[in-house]
């Protein structure tokens, strides 16, 4: 069953964020855009390259009113240790949520039978509804700029009912207005 267009399940968790352990509650996400980036485990190989890419582009997401949350089934203590020892992870300024109980991973339907989370990305709108999902195999890294493009498209569609963003759409480009007049002409 897909979780696209469904409201995220309630959760409370502890995250490592800017040198502190903080509580993250799904109820506090309402009213703003969020991106959840699940990854298999701390101290791995593809994961730090992705999380660093997000850290480098974090300000661009913030300009759009988007908060990023990275999530793995590791603890918040493990996140702190990784943050303190890795140059790439040390750049992160967004919350790194620990999900050792698997509550969040199960809620997003991203938990593997092994107890690790799949490599998945979720764009969540201000009402807490999942607007985009991307899940890749463990060896395939994600691209923060492509994610940024998808966030802009999701925000555009939310702000312009009746319009849709075609393939490769970039901010400022032409959108489509689905209608009978377009049938068979694209």
C-alpha cells in the first residue's frame, strides 16, 4: 500500500540538532513543508554523501520554508557520535532523528525486515500529507538539487490548483492545465 497522499502517522522522537538532543513531534510539523530523508545506517558509505549534499543545500530549502529531517533506525547518540567524527556529517544543521523503536520508519512504510530503513525521501505538505516519495536501492545515492526541484514543483501545484508541472519542470517554466483541449495534444 502506498502512503502517497496520506497524512503522516503521529510520532515523537529524539533528534540530534545543532549540538543538542531535541524532541521532534509530528504535531509540530503542521503549517510548514518538510522533507524526510530516510537512510539505512550511520557510519556507512553512500549515506554521508547524500546527507552532506543536503547540508550544503540546506539554506536553499530553508528559503522555501522547508525543514529537512534525516532519519535512520540508529539512536540520537549514534547521530551525535557520527556528527562529531565525520567532516561530511559535521556540516549538517538539520535535525537527525533517531528511530530505534522503528515507529517512524513503520509509519512511512519504509522499514526493511532487517530492521533498517530503506533509502527513501518524502516531501510532506503543511497539512502533514505526503506529496512525493522516492525510494532507491541501497547503492544509489540521491541528489539534493533534484529534490529541491521536486519541492518547488510540489509547492507550485499546491499554490496553483488546476495546474500541473510537466517532466523536467523548473521554477518559472510553463505548467499545464489539464483539460479536454489538451487530450491527445501532448
